[in-house]
C-alpha cells in the first residue's frame, strides 16, 4: 500500500512539473474576419481549401495541389511560384512544376525560422510584380507557412497592422491556420517593419547625426577615463596597498 501511495503521488506531481518547464509563447489573439466584410468570398466551400485564392492583384495563396493544376495556372497567368517548405520537400516539389512556370524556393525548417523568410518572399513577390508576373505562394496545405508569408507581405506592402492583415487574408482564404508560434513570428516581423519605417521616415541625416553622437559619446567616455592631472586612474595600485596597511 505504501508503494502504491508513493507511485500515485509521483504520477500526480509529474504533470505539474512538466507544465512548469514547458516554455510558453505570448498569445496573439486575432478576432475572426467579419462575414459582412465585402472582401469575404461569398461562395466558400470546404472543397475550396484544395484550390488557390487570389489575395492581392498579383498574389495567389494555395496548397501543393494548385501547383499541379496547369489549367488553373494558365487561366490566371501565373508564371512565378514561390515554395515555402523544408529542404527535403523542396527537392520533390521541383519536378512537379509546369515548364511554363519558374519556381523560387524558400527553405523553412520550422515556424521558428519564418522571420527571415518573410523579407525574402516579399522581395521575390515585388520583383515578380515589377516584371508583370502573377505569383502563387504555397506550402503543403496552403494554410500555415505560406499563409504566414502572404500575411507578412500584406503587412509590409499595405502598412496594415497584424490583426487586419490576418483578417484580410483569412477573408480570402478561410482555412488558413496560424498557430501561436506562427503568429508570434508575425508579431516579431511587424515590430521590424515598424522600426524600418521609422528609420526611413527619419531620413539619412538622422543616421549621420546618430553616428556623430555615438562618436562624441565615445570620446567623452575616453576622457572620463583620465584624472584631472591627465593620468589614467589606478595606473599603479601600490599606493592602495600602503593605504590599506595604514
């Protein structure tokens, strides 16, 4: 009986210990898009998750199955494909892209590595748009990594906040599923976008002035290292020993 009691005590205490050791990401709660929003697709069906949806004028978002649909790609003039996946999956995908489409690959091992992919994908999309190309961004499901990339692109190009950008993309593709980890990555990228925007607004003169101030602070710090007679303080610690001895 004593052994069983001990085992029961250990079993009930372990879950609490495990929960205390599990790192928790900050929750980013995003209200669902409103059905009264005029951008919401009125005829969305469950089967629509297997198709791609147009998010912006030159940007489509969808799953892997959309890449194999040559008729869909031709009818919508899509000639640029951006794949968001792991290195292993990207090797398999390359052979399935139609000849009239070019593909650019962004390897993302996990959701923890999405932030660098956001800026890379935005640059690719902008270059394609400048060349008059329509782009399909996709991952295996079209609901997670690729959806996060498109949300980040919407944030950067429209200057909308995170919540509005997620709601907008969701209103075009209802089935996107951004978990806490992905939304935290998007929140981090939103902070970077805002910081970059503030720097751009300040202009090059602010950067030059900031550099000058840094140099001035450096020289002031160096001046403080010297005593009034121009000597480095504590250049010789022997006098301290004599003071302690006295």
